[in-house]
């Protein structure tokens, strides 16, 4: 006989709003506090929505491994849907399964191997514009660079000038809109003509024009570059029908968003952590000098760039770009002996799990060395999951890891980035975990390795 969630202790909230105010004002702090102060499941209430925070790895693992039972039908995912529509990230059931099958080949190891050259080339182009002593917002640089790489590799488009700016601006507004929705406990207030709602609607329209123009161009072109866009255009249902332009728009928007925002954030936090930890930075420089000397990295170097990879893993542990995930059961079910009613929002947070002293020694310290002995394999499932897990694990995981290592190696080989003093380096928990006011650095072109 399953137990009732009511039996579990929970953080006191206000009579009307429940835990909304605490969550909205400091989601990272609130979730961390709940995981530390209460039991394995923590019932929560956000105004009218009931939720439950999972803090046991085996529960998280069970939820991630059963996407048919635990779906993404939650307010937070609905908010993401307003931006990306019914693309791979947000669709469900047979439709998602078909789209995933169809898109998978583009992410096969051999295929993404070919993208390595573009990643390094685009990074070198960016470096050519940097002068010794320059002050830069490295977060903006990473956003621009990863956007250019994802559109070139997946859609064979050089996204520059106005189009790139349109996408960047839409994302800025979308993040602001998403943060404001979280603060309203995801109440469906999107219809109200508030300033931010209006700006968001306008930004979506402008971005749609850019994406539809890209689709149109390809419809008219005779070339078949064999990229993801060609694959999607050629895909046919059993009845011979093809994807509508609306569906193509959703998939393209999804991959542009998922394919650059996350990696850019991960790399931004890497630069901050390196600047704060000079011993790690020097060790990285030595690895790059030993493995690469003066030549640019290639795919073949990846197995030797072990410390570089450990830095990425460690930064993803401390600053997971998707800091919290959510699912909801389609029917009443049992989880760890508790009855979970259909529709209950289940929250679980990489931020919380990755910083737990139960699984990581000195959890708040940046220690890439902890990944030396294949720690990832030794950890229980559901502890370290920056890319999610189960059938809906990030489709771009290998792409992203390869990109992060190549970009880090290419830049760190040539430059050292130093943080400007007196800046607040606060993570803003929006749709992703972004640095709230960017990360401002001074560039020192490398002459010798320390
Ligand atoms: C450091 C970089 C990245 C991180 C941390 C990351 C993280 C994640 C996570 C946590 C999920 C699962 C969400 C959930 O289950 O609720 C996910 C899904 C997804 N990611 Fe990534 N991602 C990254 C890069 C990329 C890249 C480069 C691409 C594409 C080029 C991509 C495409 C996708 C797609 C399509 C999904 C949806 C998969 C599905 O539901 O079938 N991601 N990502």
C-alpha cells in the first residue's frame, strides 16, 4: 500500500502563495535548502500547482528512464514550448520518437567528427579580432561563437550580421520573459498585454521571419549539402507526407536554441572558474603546450586533452546550464512507496545533486582532478546528469563535449583571460543558468607557458 505525500515534512510557505515567493526569489538557494533540510521527497506548492522535489538519485533515475509515464507536460516546459514549439526538446510520444529517430544520424560520432574543423576555424577567426589587453564580455563572445558554429554545422548557414543579432536579441527577451514567468509561479498570464509579454511576442515574430527565410532559401536551392536541414526536408511519413514548414521551424528553433545557449553558458562559467583558479589554469596551459605545441587542436587530439575535458566536466558539475528539470506523471503512480497523483510536478535539480556533499568531497571547490579516475562511472545514476539521462538524454551531448573541449583548447592555447575586478558574477536561473551581467575579462595574449 503506497504512502501519501502528505506524510512528508515540507518547508512552510504562505497560506495563499505556498512556496512561490521563496522559490521565485532564489530558486537555487531554495532548492538546495529543501534538499538539505527535508527527506528524500519534498512536497511543495506554487500557488495552485503542487510539486515535489526529488533528492534521491534512484528516484531521479526512475523518472528519467520512463518518458512515457513521466512526461514534460509541466508549466516550465510549456513556457519553453512557446519559444520552440513542438520540436525535439518539447514534443512527446510517437511524434517525438519519430523526430528523434530521424534526427539521430546527424549526431552520430562519425558525422560530428566532421564538425571539429569548423569549430576550431570559427574560434580562430574570433581570436584574430582580439588584441592583447582588450576588455571583453566573454559570455557574449561565447554566445555568438556557438551560435555561428551550430548554424554552420547543422544547417550550413553562415549566420552573421542581422540574422545572428535577431536570434541573440530574441533569446535575451525570451530569458527575461521566462524569468518573469517563474516569478509569477508560471501562472498563465501570457495573454496579458504587459510590456514584457508584448516584447516577447514581437521578438518571436521577428525570429520566425529569420527562420522561415532560412527554410525558404533551402526549398528554392538545388543543392543538397546533406546536413540536418536537408534530412528534415526529405523526411517522409509512411503516407509520403513531408514535414510542414511550421514543424521545420520548430525543429530548427529547438536545435539553434538547445545547440548554442547551453554550450555558451557552460564555457562562460569555465572562463570564470579558470580565472579564479590560477593553478588549474596553469596546468591546462601545460597540457596544451605538451599535446599541441603551437598547432591548432584537431579531433585526433581529444583523447590526449584529458585535463581539458576534466575542466569541462567540473564546470558542468558546478554550473549545469539546465539547473533544474521537471516531469509530470500522466497517471497516478508509485515512486519509492509514495503515491504520486497524475499531474504532480516532479522537480529534480542537477545544481542540487552536483553540489551534494553526500557524493562529492569538498563539493563547492573547483577540482577538475576529481574526474581523473573515471568518477562518472562510479557515481550512482541520478547524481551527475548535466545532459539529462534515459531515452531523452541530450541529443547533442557528444557534439557539445567535443565543441567545449576544442573551443577551450583553441582559446586557452593563445590567451589567458583575467576577470575585471569589482563585478558581480551571479548566476541568473532563467531557462538556463546564465551569468546575470556577463563575464568581463581582460585578454592577455600568451607568449610563454607558466
Ligand atoms: C553543454 C551543453 C549542453 C547541455 C548542458 C545540454 C543539456 C541538456 C539536457 C539536460 C537535456 C535534457 C532535458 C530533460 O530531459 O529535461 C537536453 C536535451 C536536448 N539537447 Fe542538450 N545540452 C547541451 C548541448 C546541446 C547541443 C549542442 C545540442 C544540439 C546541437 C543539444 C540538443 C538537445 C536536444 C535536441 C535535446 C532534446 C532531446 C530529446 O528530448 O529527445 N543540446 N540537453
